[in-house]
C-alpha cells in the first residue's frame, strides 16, 4: 500500500477518517507487502492543540530530550520541515530502533507525525 494523499495516509495509519479537530495538509504512507506490519507514515496537519496533546497522552509519548538523529534512516518529504519552535515527542527515545517522532508548534497548531514500524 502506498499513497501521497494525506486523507488516505491518515486512514491507512489510523483505520479511521480524520476527526473534525484536525486539518490534513500533507501526507505519505507506505506499507510493505511483508506478512508482518511494516509501514512508514509522514503527516502534516493543523490541530486545535487539544487533539495533539490528547494523542500524546493516549500514546504515552514523552518529550524527546535526547534529540538524536531520528531521521537518519529515512528520506523526509520536501514538505516535512520543522524548526526549533516545535516540541518533539517520542514513544521511547532510548530505543535506537524506534525513530518515530511527533512534532507540534503550539503557537500555530501545525503538527508533523513521522512513524516507522518494522521498517
């Protein structure tokens, strides 16, 4: 499965239609045909911050204090551009095999999600 359509990418990733609280801006999703679940997701969205912070709490994400080179194993889309105004979250920042990162600019509500599973 592969798409560069933000709405399809969100649905492939979450299994649901996007909620009203978010506006999808960009997205890419690739799922390997391998029998185990292996995928890579890139999303850019605008949220009302509440949605993002509920997502952080639900998924038990923590602020990334290590700030390692999480993107060294992938090629980011041209539109995936964050800067120092973003707070970065991770599931397990000490796990060298989990490079998934979640970004929010609390001022603008712009969020980026990079999730890699089994890739």
